[in-house]
C-alpha cells in the first residue's frame, strides 16, 4: 500500500461506496479494508478531474483481467458483471465533466484492450498510459491503429512519454505489471 493523500483516499472510498450502494453483489465482493491495494495506476497521468473515472474504469479492467485492488468477486459471472459495471460507472464519472472526447477515448481504450487481450498480444499497458496522458485530445487514432492492426504499441508508448514524462509512465507501467502479472 502507498501513502494516501486525502484525494486518493476519497477516490477509493467513492469507488467502493458507489459499488456497494449499487448492488449487494458488489458489496459482498469488496475486499476487507486491510486487504485492499490502494495504489493509483494511470490517474497520475490524466487531468485530476478525470482521476476518479479513469481509476474506476481501470478497476473494472483489473476485475476482468488481473488482480483487483478493491474487489474479490465470488465467481467469474459476478466478476464479469462487476467489471462491466465499473467500466460503465467510470464512463459516467468522465461524462459528468462534459468532456465528450475523453469519453470517446476511454471507450476506444476499453475496446482496444479487449481486442489485444483476446488476441493474446501485448500493448494494453501502453494503450492505458497514452490514453490517460492524452485524455480528450483526440490525437491517438493512428497510434491505436498501429496496435490494433499491427500489434505495435510503440507509438502509444512514445505518445505517453512525450505527454507525461518517462518517470510517470515508468511508474504506471510498473504498477500495471504488478496488477496484471
């Protein structure tokens, strides 16, 4: 666990509290507080007003494909539904800002990462980093196509590093590897 700022603590409480309020299934799936891994991954790369939405969507991604920081669904069916709920709820948070381009970027990210995972390819980490770092800028179409069609995540990684810096991107990629590993 990392040291938490008040903003980060509120982020985790909001994700967990909203899910628990939405469904008894999600409330049952919450890890006990002492077992939660409250480590932000990609929100450090995006505008602060989008952090809650990005980390909520990323939590859904972890429920689907990795080790969730907040939840331990009782079975795969509950996990699939919970992950989808988190995707949708995260998009609602981002949509609340009025930034339609950010919503489009995150929907594209969810779709691209599902394709990459289904195909058994790498590149999801770079897609996450670039999307978070350039959220709402409408500049990633070519880089996404390079990954989608050719399996090349290099353009996405270079875009993320250019926008957010090597240290921030390295930190996010390392955290991603820990939760997906």
